């Protein structure tokens, strides 16, 4: 997974790291149990302060997206539910998310964004996640098939 940040953005760097990671989880590019790069590796890679990355990882941990063990580092804790499956989302998260969604929708409506555009963008984003999950799943299957064919695991 490639974390993307824009140093010129008004969005704080830690928030960009957090958002990029959540996006990759939603798209299936990061899966439960997958190891994240260490805080130090990410900081060195972007030439940013270790505390910035720590703040992003702390937010991800608080929100339940990652688990951290001081020996093995940070791993993805949960991923998107399979279509049609019980998502099993934390009720506290769902309540907080609904509040944030209400505020975001209020901002859009107050700025004159129409219902059709809002719904279209939601459907488009969900479709994008589904396409990226399918691509990540296909890449994983191809990698597994190649490993099996060559006798590697």
C-alpha cells in the first residue's frame, strides 16, 4: 500500500496518513493482519517528524483500524465486510459516524449541493471501493497461484 500525502495541503499530515490508510482498508488494499510500516519507516520515507506519524497511528488505533504490539508493530485490525454479510461494526463507531455524516451532509446542502449529486457521489465512492477490493483480491489470487505454481508459499 502506498500512503499518499500532500505537504502543500491544508489538511494536517497526520490526518492525510490516517485518511490514506483508512481508504486503503476500505478498498481491500490493506487486509486484517497485514503489517504496517513502522512509525520510523514512514517518517523517514516522507521526511517528516516521527511524532506526526505517531499521531496518525494513535488515531487509527483509537478508532479500531489497527492494533499495535510493541514487539510485532502495527497491524490492520479489521477490514470491509463481505457484501451481504453482517458488517459487525462497533455500535459506538456507527453512532459517531452517523453524527459526522449528518454534519457533512448539512455542509453540502448548505452550500447548495443537490440530493442527486450527493447520492451520486456516495454511490460512485462505494463503487470505487468495490472495484479496488476486486482488483486487490485478484492480485492476491494471482500472487497465490504464482507461488503455488513455482512451489513457493
